[in-house]
């Protein structure tokens, strides 16, 4: 069996089972694939160096070999904070109003992709299978090919792919997509993203695109398919057996004193629809004032990408909204919203999800959204809670038995909260059983197996 080389901006070493880690599930899933195939996980160390050397830091941890490089401050500014998170992330999440088109960002992005290729190439063996992840590294395959790599190379995009009309507002958009056609396989989260990408290839590049999703362009062939990412279901359920999960659940239940708990768990990111969600909750309290005292909303939102101004702004906006809602509605012994800016270990998250009768997952746009799947996995079979899910999350394609909402409509979300609070046990169980079946069967292990099999052909 050929070796698997995984490449991503961040490299996350699988930790001991149940330990904290923002990329926990993915690290575990890719970790087992890497162990099976004696593979290497390559990427940025997260550290800065005064002068780029390309020196590799190789480590072996839990049976997985990682190889990381340090980047210069200018690289991090132009590639990570710049092109990846000020240009591509907002544009791909349909926020062209937030997208910044700076020449230096584009140059930094190309430079770092070249640096990745230059450092990775000497590690490669001729039959290695290479799997590149996410929007930071769209042109990496092309850079590896230019160095001479003849390996099978696949790419998976974890975030949405925008419609052609939106995507063409990116300067040099054609260069970016042409570079992606160096991959043998390109994977997206949803069919919608696949269709948008194929539409672009046919219409803007004049590529030959067939019904099976094969793109032929300038002598190369690229297969394009959707591979919706799943949860590491078994690992996450095991988290529920921990004392930490039980304590977390108990902590919420005892401090909420019989109020109906709703929960949101999101990186503090404008794509997650948090201001709109807070407005919807405010509207719910306006519409049903008698329910204020019997409802508690817990929002866990760890800060993210704090060097980017749009992320600093969303933080200020939310602090304002949480303050206003609580200021207007609190009693001396009761606040309707608990707004917490920190991360928690996965075991504790499991307990929080289980304590909540409603999970609110209302991004304005999201590639998939794993929180929705975690909320389902954490529910008690005899008394499951209700998932309120944005129709604009990739997860909505799979989780049709959730209460699907338009997150822009405060009225619709407010009404969904009322319906969820009043939902009879039989209906909650019926919906949840169907959702659990999907989340457990379409899990992350099957996801990576499908992708790697499609790429490696074994
Ligand atoms: P994104 O990848 O855009 O952040 P997802 O919902 O797909 O969105 O994945 C987020 C992951 O980060 C989930 O596994 C979730 O449990 C984890 N996460 C989010 N907020 C926290 C938090 N406060 N503490 C720990 N993990 C968190
Ligand atoms: C999303 C992206 C990932 C990214 C993660 C955390 O899930 O798809 O590529 O790693 O957010 O963001 P960060 O910028 O902290 O790596």
C-alpha cells in the first residue's frame, strides 16, 4: 500500500484520546489513515522565523510522523492573515463586502505555496499519494507538478465554493482554478459546490466537463466529486463516558435551575451568523416574554484569527448585543444569555451539548459544520434535544430532519425556537433517530476512506 502524505496549513498532532484540540476529530481520523499507510503530515508549524530556511521539524507522535516548517512574519501576514483569511475566506463565504484584494496578499500566497512545495518535494517517494487540504493551499498541486511530482495528488476544500458570478470578482480567478486542475481529484463538501466549480470550469475556462464530473483541460484530467465530511462518531461518543462530560452536563443543569437550555458553539467568525442569532433570540424574548425566565442561552465562542480586523469587529458587535439583551432582560438572580469567549475540551463540550434541549447552529454560510453533528451525537436517546440548523450549512443537505431555518430571518428562527421548546417527546425521538443514523454512518472514517480510495484507486 502506498504512503499517504497529508498537507494542510495547520498540522495537528493527534493527542491522547479525549484530550482537547480544535481539530480533534480530523486529527484522529487522518491520524489513523496516516498510521495505516506509514504517512507524513506536512504543514506550517504555527511559528515564525526571522528568515525562512525551509528546515523541517520532523516528529513522531502516537505513530504519526509530522513534518513542519516555520514561516516568516511577512509570510504569515500576507498568506495566512492576508490572502487566505482576508481575501478567500470572506469571498468563499459570500461576504464580498469583507474581501480585500491586495496585490501583496496574492504574492505572499504564491510565495508560501512555493515554499511548501520546495520543502515537501524532497520528502516524496514516487508512489506516495498526496492529499492537500483547504483554501490556504489551492495552488500547491501545481507547484508540486512544476517540481516534477508525478504522484497522485488530491485536494479537499473544507469551505464552500462560491457561485461563478461571485467567484469572478477575485482578481486572477482563472489562474487559481487552472492551478487546481493539476490535481487528479478535487473534493468538495456538497453537490452545490461541485456544480459551481464545474460551471466555472466549463464557462470561464472552456474546459471539457462531462456528467460524471470529469474535467479535461490542456491535456490533464481532474475528477470532481462531493465528499461530505463527518464526525469521528465513535471517538466523540466515547467522550460522553468521561467524568469530565458528566461534570460539564451537571454544571449546566444545576446552574440553570430548571430553565430550558439552548446552546451555540462556534468559532468567533462572521460566517457563523452570531449577531443574527442574538437578534433572533431577542425577538423570541419579545414575542414570548413569559418564556424569558424559563430559557437560558449559552453561547460558547472562542476568539479566532484575531489579527484580522473583521474578526475584531464581530467580537465587539457581539459583546454589545449580549450586553443589550442581558441588560434589558436580566433579573438580580437571572441572566438570559451566558456568553463565553473560550474553548473547552471535547469531553466537556459533549456534556454541554447533552444538557441543552436545543442546539442552535445558524451560520450564514458554512462548508459543513461539525458542531451540528456533535450536538446530535451527544443527545440522550430517551430524551433527545432539537437541532435548529441553518439551511446554508453544508450539513443541511444531510440533516433534513433538523428544524431547518433561514438564519437571516429573526422571525423564522424565533418561531423555530418556540416549536423546538414545545416539541413532544415522540417527535423529538423520531427526528433524532434519523439524524443519529446519518451522523453515525456518514462518519469521518468513511469520509477519508472514500476520498483516499477515489484518489489512490484501492
Ligand atoms: P469551523 O471549522 O468553521 O470552526 P465546524 O463546526 O465545522 O466549524 O468545526 C468546529 C470544531 O471546533 C468543532 O469540532 C467544535 O467542537 C470545535 N469547537 C468550536 N468551538 C469550540 C470551543 N469553544 N471549545 C472547543 N472546541 C470548539
Ligand atoms: C476552518 C477551516 C480550517 C481552519 C479552521 C480554524 O475549519 O476550514 O482550515 O484550520 O477553520 O481556523 P484557523 O485559522 O484557526 O486555522
